[in-house]
């Protein structure tokens, strides 16, 4: 599995059967690549390109049967797009990374559709109509079968993560995802559809394995309850779409909200979207280059301003405990990382040093 970004450790990005790549292998692979760059065999590499090469090289060395590869930004020009996959999925599209991908949903969808290859099956999540049209057009040109929610497959949400799945003659009732939020039912249905596609390509679908996997899957920092007294929930809702999903999942509840985000995001809009959940707001700034400093939040944002994430978490939890309330930490993954480390006593590792 190759995903990004990481929450606490760089090695989280590259895993086999849940096991992170050993640091010694990261150092070994980095040194080998650095030697090629120094000799001029390959050009200068971006951080993501370097990580992608190391992931693919390690997967090859370990002889993996199958890999789940998450695209970095966009798709068409992404480093991961060198592979020839068995199937592809596009789970969501929003106005994200517009300075790179374009300023409209249609433009971004065109970049995402760049992962399609001739004849490649593709599964779509619930996308904006403009995005679906663009991807369907690309799929038609390339002869790609398309699975769309409500058409080629369907998930009937029964609440609490429980849902029934249907695709053609396949009906699987009573699936349950451990991940919180109705949007995760949609994501689970995408995964089930991919499993069904692979069943037709020589990888038999084991219904009980599918049930067990969805029931036990974990994704730290996504609607995760990390503590009690007071109850503390964390979610990496780093853009307006993520905040909308968060608000829908927690509708009817109120929190002392700790929020910190990146300066290139519409943070004012995100804070306004959080209003139905917010009893008291604490704005903070994670230790990241693009983080918005607390002093730079507009004066119109009514909040307790606490520069350090750890201090903001301590303050919010103390206030919530006295008020008999709960705490929600959200915004950038950097904010969630620091807050999660503070509460759970974890250590965010330093960059891996190779010298």
C-alpha cells in the first residue's frame, strides 16, 4: 500500500500487509537513488517522486502480489501514473490544488481522468455532475468500463456504518464499515466494487473476507475517538468538502473545536461551515511551513488564539471538561498529528537521516 501524506512517521506511506517499510530500507533505497542523481543517471527528483520510486522498488524486492497505489496530486502527470493497473477508482473531486490542476471541477476532473488506460475498469464515487461527464467522456474514448453509484453499483446506507451492497446479480447484505461518517459507506462501496471487478480477473472475491476487512479497517485521524474525559474526536478535514462531511457525520452535537490549517486553504469558509458544531473555537498553528499563524486569522473570526497545537489541545480539553462538553480537533493533517501525539503520548519522528 502506498499512500500520502503520513500522520506520524514517514514509513507509514509504504506498507506491506500492514507492516511499514523498515527505516534501514528507506535509508538504503534513498542512498541508491541519491547516487544515481549525483552521477547524472536520472534528473533531480521531487520528494514525492523519490518516495514513489522507493515504494515501487521495495514492493518489487518483496514480491508483492498486488499493490494499492494512491495518486499524489491530480493523476495525469503524477509520478504514480507510470503503472499499468488492474483497475482504478476516483472517489471524490473538489476544488483542491487549483494552482496546479485548474480552477474548475471540469479541469480538475480532466487531470484525474489521466489515470485511465485503454480498457481499464474504473469505479467512481459520488462526483459532481461536471466531473462525471468529463471522466465518462475519457472512458468512452479509451474503451474503459465505468461503475457509477446508483447505476452499476449501489450502497443502501442503513445507518451506523451498516449498508447493503448491490451490483448486477451480486447482492451482499449487512456489510459494516468501522470508519465513521456516511461518506465512508460510499468509500466502502467503491472498495467492494473494486473487489468484485478483481473477482472477474482471477482474484476470487471472498465475501467473508470482505466483511471482516470492512468491519476491522482503521484509518487514524479520520473521525477517530482518541480519548474520553472529555471525549476527544479528531478528523483531518483539510478542505471545505472534508468539513462538510465532518459536519454531516456529527450533526446535532456541539464541541470545543481546535482548528489549524494551511494558508493556501479557504480557512474562513471552513470555520463558517464548522459553526453548527462549535461551542467554542480555538485557532492554532501546526509546525508546518504553510500553516497560517494565529495572528493572521481575520479579526472577524471569534476564537481563542493559541499559537501551539499542544497548548490549544490542553486548553480546549480543560475547558470542555469543566463544561461537560467534548473536543473536536480538525483542519490540517499536521494539526491532527500534533494533537494526537500530545494526547496519546506518541512521538512524531524526525526526517530519516542517511549520513
